[in-house]
């Protein structure tokens, strides 16, 4: 009887793994990764990293971007508008100058055309970078600057700039629009701001 019970018990998929929200990057982390990618001349990964931070897109939307989505003619745009796969709602984001330079260099180095995927897959059976491949790249980035990759993931890239903007402005509605959330409650949960605000208030009242 005991043998049958043991045989039917399956090990949980998340045993030994940290689950839940992934931490956003801090400014020092962003610059550490960016400088490392620049020094090692990883053109594709620098473009991918910068655009992931700027766009705040989910992994499924980021990897499916086409050149036409972020450019007009031969120039990378300063602003882009993308239809989200999950919500079918358009979301707009700014493309900063460093990102435009990095993406433009990547496009030119690969000779990508308007209809091409911005980040083609290097595997024969896929036309663009997969979310699994992207996740592995993110884990590599954070590991290389000494962070525990178990605490970070693709949602780290989506949360980073949104978190920085909220901490600077406290404008929850603006962050909701930037993330393309349909309900502001989703933004509250996503940012974990109730916890952050409570800690901030506690620090302000310490004597």
C-alpha cells in the first residue's frame, strides 16, 4: 500500500524554484549589463536589452516585433505603437536615443528589411527568437553581473522601467497606460506598490 502511494506521488514542477513576481532591475544593474554588452560588442543583445527596457512589452510581443513596427523607412522611430497579443489592445512606447542607435546598428549589421522579424532566430525551425530563448538570454545577463538569476526573468524586463517611472512620479495611471493594462488594479498588483509604499511610509516616520 505504501509503495503504491509513493509511486503515485509526483514531484512538484516548482520544487526548489522561486516562483511569483520577478524583481525589476535597479539603475546600477541596467548600466552594468548595458556596459558589459557594449564592451563585448554583442550588437544583437544590446539592441534586445535596450528595446526590452524601453518597450515594457511582454516577452511574446517583444520577440515577434518586425522591423516595420519600430521604424519608418531607414530610420528607427522615436515612438512605436504595438498591438498586444494577450489583450489585443495597442500600447505605445518611447524609443530612447541609445536604444535607437543600438537597434539601428543591429538592423544594418544584419541587413534586415521592413518585413523581417527584428530578432530572427538562429535555429532553423523558428522564424524569430522564441520566448524560451529570450528567457535564457535574460538569465545570462543577470548572472554575468553577479545577480541570482532565480530572482529574475523576462517579466523583469517588462517591470523595470515601469517601476522606475512609478517611483519617480507616483503616477499610477500613467504606468497603467504604459503597460497597457485594462484595469488599474492589475497595475497595482504588478508593481507591488502597496508593499513599497508601506515601507516608504515606515522609513519616513522613523525617529
